[in-house]
C-alpha cells in the first residue's frame, strides 16, 4: 500500500510533466506567431483589384452542357477499420469522427440540458424571412393593413362575459387556466356558440399532449359546434432557463415535453379557393419557436396573434382568459379570474399598452365597439380589405388546368363543364355537338357486319375528351339510341347518356342534364357540402322525376379546393 509521501511524489511528478507540456505549447505558439508577423502584407494595388465576376448562369436546356468533371478519387486509408473504409469509398467528403468536430445535440441535451430546438437558426420572426423578400413583403403589407383597420384594445373582466351578447366574433382565442377549480367540464359550459359568427374560427390551447388535452379539446370543439381543421404547435426553447432532464414536472409521458398544442376549429363553410375575403391560407406555418416569458411561465407566444390576424381577416377578434400582457389592438380581451387586479388601470379604466400593437386600452362598451366595427367595414363585410399587391403575393390554391369555378349548364354540349351527348340514329348517321370549352363530342357510326352492330370508338378533339360512339341494336326492332360521352376538360366532367327518345343521365360540373330533355324539367335540387380535404359539392336534378322519358336526370360532382 502506497504511503502518503509516495502519493505526494507522484502528484508532483504529474504536475511537473503538465507544466512542461504547457511550456512547450506556449513556445510553439510564440514561434508560430513570429512567423506570421514576418510575412509581408499584400500590396495595396492588389487589394484594390475588383472582385472576380460571378459565373454565367446555367445554359438553356437546348444547349449541350459540358460533361461533368470526374470526381477526385480519395486516397485509400489502410489505417481505418473496414466499416469506415467503406464510408470513405462511398461518400466523397466523409471524415472519421475522431478526426473532426461534430455537433451531437442529443448528447448536449443529456450533458447540459440544452434542447435541440435551441439551435434552429432564423426562428425569430424578424429574421425568419431575410432570404425570402416576397414573403417578407407580404407579411409587412398584411401587418400594415391589419393595424390600419383595427380598433384600440378593449377589455372586460371574466365575470361580465355574458354582457358580450349579442355581439358576434370571427376569431376566438382561449387559453384556459386549468386548475382544481376549473376543469374541462367548466370550459365546455362557456357560451362560445352564442358569441361566434358564421363562419368563424376558435383557437384553443390544450396543453403539451401529456394528459388528455388533445382528446378533450376536440370534444369541447365539437360541443361548441366546431370541427377541428388544424393544429398549431409552440416549440419552446430553454436558452435562458436551461432546465435539463429530471427538472420537468412529473407526467405520464414517455418523452420530455417541449411543446404546446393549439387546436383550430372551424364553424360554417369556408373554401380557401373562393373565400379569400375571409381567409388567407399558407401565409404562416403551424410551428412557433419561442423561449417563453420568464416572468409568466403560462404565457403563450405573442406570434399567435399575428398568425390569427394573417389567416382570418375578420375584424371581430376575441380572447378569453387574457392577461394584461395580451391586451392588443384590434382585440377584445376577457381578462381571466384575478387578472383585473394585476392590470393597474386608472379610475376610468384606461391602460396604456406599450408597443405598436398596443395603445390606449379601455373598458369594452358594446355600442361604441359595434359602431367602430361598422365604420371600419364601410358598410360592407367586417373584414380587413385585400389590396392588389397582397393578392398577388399571398399563396393561393394550386391551379388545375381546365378547372372552371363557374357553374356549368348541362344539356347538349353547352356551358362550362357540360358534356354534350351525341347519339347515333337508326341509320348510322352521327350528331356532332361542340361547346365553347373545347369539348367536341363525335357520334359513333353503325357498322352492319353480319347483321350485328359494332361498338365504335370515335376520335375526339378539344380538351382530351374521349367519346364512345353510339350503338344501334337492330335485334327485335329495338333502338335504344345509346351514346356515351367521355371525360376531361373544365370541371373534369364525366358524361354518360342513354337516350331512349330523350332520357339521359350525366355527370359534370356542377349539374349536367343529359340527353335531349329540357333542363327546366328538373324535379328538385340537392346541395350538400362539407369542409375539409376533398370536400365535395353535389347536385342532383330530376331524380326519378316520374321516369319521364323526355325529362333530364343529372348528377354533378363539382371539384373544389376545400379548406
């Protein structure tokens, strides 16, 4: 067993060796610096030379580009194990891990508690679109338009929530203060349906997903008459707090929770492609990265207000369970329980809110607010107006070639989306009918071969429409005069007509009255629609209609881009 003297001696030897190593490194660095100082600076004439011009853009596709230069072959590394030799041979820029520095964010989280989202570059709204000038221009224009068409911030305490009726709101934001005295059952009893306009949106914060928030949030939206259509996620950073593993509150979740969910519910029918007066889609993303407020851990990202204002153009915005920090121009804020004491308002209820979205906040008065909204809307719809530049910059629904949003009349080849029929007659002649949208429906011909009529495919012109020729069955002296129209063109209409002296059925956009019948003889119309991906609008005319052989029967499937 080593004695104390031996241990001290070994420690002194180790310290001496370390001191010698430090001295050698310092000597080497000083020698390197002297070599650098001995180098002469480049002449000023060389520094004043212009920059090398940028290379020419890529040649057009019709020009032959020079063949690419072969990649330099890396020298074989005999000192590496077989797995890394394979990576060197496969990847041009591969460097073994022990010979370079790599950022292992997962290990940094384990060692230092830094979350990976702390390293996302350009997450701040002021830096997010520096390389996208058109998007930045759009956001600046929308911000200016929202600010111009908004009333000063107003507020009322939560106890006076029912005094808002019968006023209606286009966008409602809720951040429920869940506790032992306020549960999901209390939340669903709030009279949101009586405060919501049609159409309108609800934005409901439901927590991190560790509990039952996501499920109960959808239940509450359904009880209020809303359908969930989106989910915004706030990804929280910890650059300032740096709370590492084990410091989170105990939950039943399997993963460390670093996000919060906000469910978006829609009420009414809103189509993104035709209702641009009320919604502008795709202006913002569904992810918000923000550190949080160290003075108020329950506060949600202020960017959420901007997201709502950019998306929903309605002027009537309401926040339930707000706080002094959430007072904002263009919003009516219902302060949460106990927040009125924190507001520090003057005797007349006036509070001055800092920032360009703030201003002189006062107690909400229904008559004054309603009159202000009517004045901003100019007698029209209470929405933020859209300028020509905003409409040119905002993202739009994808354009489908041949799509026509106008209602097309059916009948014999007339109107957009209508598919005309052409039936072959008893003697094999053809009726050709052409409409304004490029549909050319060519009739078939009867071929008398062995006493049997053949089915003839006639070539089509126009919008790629294929027409199946008429069939004339001479058996039993029966002539159904059957014609089949094809598909394609505006409205992606598909027509099927079976003419028995004028009875027809057709599929088109939005209603196709096939055959030779009169469209005015339609029995009734059915218009059913739902919102969501793949929304369908459907019209049925002349269903049954007494099976009138001269009457039309049509069904239209009008494709559109649902919200």
